[in-house]
C-alpha cells in the first residue's frame, strides 16, 4: 500500500521536463488568477443585483404610496388595501404591510399579523430607529436581510409615508402638522430568485473559467513546445553529439529570438572547436614533418661530421705516407732518367726502363694528389663574381674531347652579387665536376650540361647547380661519393680524390656541397656558398663575359 508520504516523495523525486514544469507553473498561476477573477466578478454581480433589487423595492414602495395616496385622502382604506394585495402578485414578493407611527401593523397581505405591534428593538426595526434617526437613513441602510421562521432568506425595505400638507388638512385625518411621519410601507421579498440567478451566473462563470483554463493551457503548451521545447531539444541533441566528439554536426537556429541567438552561439562555438581541432591536427602533422626534417638534418650533420673527421684522420695518415713515399719515389725517377741516358744501357732494356719511369711518374702524381688532399685548405678570400668564375672554368674544359657531343646550357642570374671566395680553388672544384660530367656523358650521342646560379635572399647566399644527363649513380653508392679513393671509372681511370678535395675546398669556404642522382638519369651537384661580404666591401651585381 502506498501511503501519502511515499507518494509525495515519489512525486518530488521525479524529474520533470521543461514543458511539464512550464505547464504546471503557468497552469497554477492561471487557475489562481482566473479563480480570483471569477470570485470578484460573482461578488460584484451579487452586489449589483442586490442594489438593483433594493432600488426596485424602493421604487415599488414609492409607486404603492402614490397609487394609494388618493384613496388615503378619501379615507377609502378598503380600496387602498386592495391595491396592496394586487401588488403582491409580482413574483418573489412575500408580503406588503402598512405600519403606523406607533408600530402597529394596520394592514398586511398576511392577515394573521394585522393589528399586531412590532418591537422597535427587534432586528426588523432597529435599523430604522437606531440612534433616534427614525426613517432618516439612506436607501441602502433601509434595506435589511433576515431569515423567516421557515428558514427562507428574505430582504425587507421600508419607505416612510410623510405627513404632507394635503394629508394634514384632509378631513379624514386627525394628524397635526407637527407630525412628520405617518407610517411606513414595508415590503419583504424572497431572495430565492436572486440566489437562483447568482447560482446560474456562477455556474456559467465556472464553466467559462474552466474552458479558458483548458484553452489557455493548451495554447501555452503548444507554443512552449514550438518556441521553447523544440529549440532546447535541438540544443540538447547538439551538445550530446559534441560531447561524443562529433564536431561536424550543424545546428540551424529555428527562431529569431534569444533561443535562436543561443543556438547560433552554439553553432559558432562548434565551428571554432572544429577549426581548433583541424589546426591541432595540422600542427601535429606539421610537427611530425618538422621532426622528420630535423632528424634528417641531424643525420646529415652527423654524416658530414663523420665524413669530416674521417677525412681529417685520413689526411693526417696520407700526409705521413705521402712524405715517406715521395723521397724514395724521387730517387727512382732520378736514377731511372740517369740510367736511360747512360750509353752503357742495353737497348733491349730501354723499353722496360721507360715503363719504370712512366709508372714512377704516375705514382708521383698519386702522391701529389694525396698531398693536396691532406693539406689544410686556407683559401685566399677576395671579392669575386661566381658567374665569371664558372665561365672561366668552362673555357678551360669545353674544348676537350669528352664535351664533343655535350650541349652546355647556362642559366646564370644576371643580378647575382659578388661573394668572398678563392677563385682558383673554386675553379678547381668546378673543373673537377665538369670533367666528371663529361666522362659520364662521353658515350651518349647527345648529352646536356646545365649550369644554374641563383641568389638566396633569406640565407644571404649563392647557389650553383651543375646537372648532367649522364649515366648517374645508384643510391647505395651515392653516400660514398665524397669519400677518398672512391671512383667508378675503373682501373687507371682516376684516384678518387677529386671530389674529396672539392668537398674540402667548399667546407673551407663555409659552404655546402651535395649530390643528387638516379641511375640512368644523370647527376646533379648543388653548391651553396655564403656571401661573407666585409663591412667596407661593395656588393653590386656584376656583368660577366660570355
């Protein structure tokens, strides 16, 4: 069994929706106000009906007095009383009686009370005689309400019959002029018709109030559902999807009011969150790319550092070995030349001696290359034009046989500034690269050597790109390109020290050199040199001779 406390607890603990709360609240307020309105309206109507009834009774009493006046002057009481009796035929009139100044009922439509005397202190009479203001009260004060012995509620009204001049002079009266009031006409009517009319009006008011409450409640519920509940539900669904991480959802305002502005603000917030997430994702991808780029740079720097250390260590070793080999090699060359000039030499050994001399000179060239590789490059820095250095270097090599079928394309920046560099060392680097490119393209019917220069404003440097269309190099060999003694020309094709020497020269200038290649697609060398212009130097673009 449910007790009242349990039911109340369940009701209080229940979660009401917004529409339920608004309906309950507005319904309660409407019921209270409509009930108050109905109560005030019924009370006002009751007061109006009572006042109208009092006025009707007073007019009726005045009419009775006027109608019976002539009969009273003639002392024709029977005729006057007959008029009294006829007046009681109107609905609701209980009795009409005539009371003289002494309180004796001289006539009444209820015959049993004719001749009786009324008590001036009774409820029926004390209203008129209160404080000796006999019959001098206002209309509202002359009316009275009381209950008959049979339980019916009635209303009474008294109107004074005044002693006019025609009355005091009439032959049938014995009243003097000093007597102001001759008596009163007292009319008593039943309140049942009035109550019935009030009850009917009250029922109509209650029915109308209930209908208005129902219509108003339905209207409020409908408009609340349409104007409040639907936007709020849309907001709830939108926030629920946001909480689940769905930032691609869209929320369109359903009205042009505060709720619409709130929905628009939520949509703006969603757009901002979506953009923020995209920015974070982009930033994450960018960070990954930057980490990879930085890792590659660090790996490149480590490779360069290892390569530099390896070259430095190897240079020291090579320098010592070259010096040790150079002395006996010089003796071999000197004595081989002396023996070759000696007339005692057997002519049959002359060819072998020439072979010894040639190979000794070849060894001397190798030793010279080793010494150049091992030495510390200290460039003699002067202000020079890179474009002119490249043109001069090309002049020295372009007439060689390896460039017979090679087209040389120049894309030199005319506005390239001068830089601080050692022109002779740079020529050595460029000539070495040009010759290697010519050897890579000597078997081609049509080769192409492309030379490009450009200025890098942010880095304040100059970039030289030398690309050939030769045989290229496999990726697994590209990392060894600048290592000493590495060559792809085969036996007798070279010492493998040219690019190592070039690498050292570019490093001594504070620049960088790197190679890019794919097997069968040629080789590209990219050289980057800083300007390093002194404070008092000039840096104006120079024209060069083609």
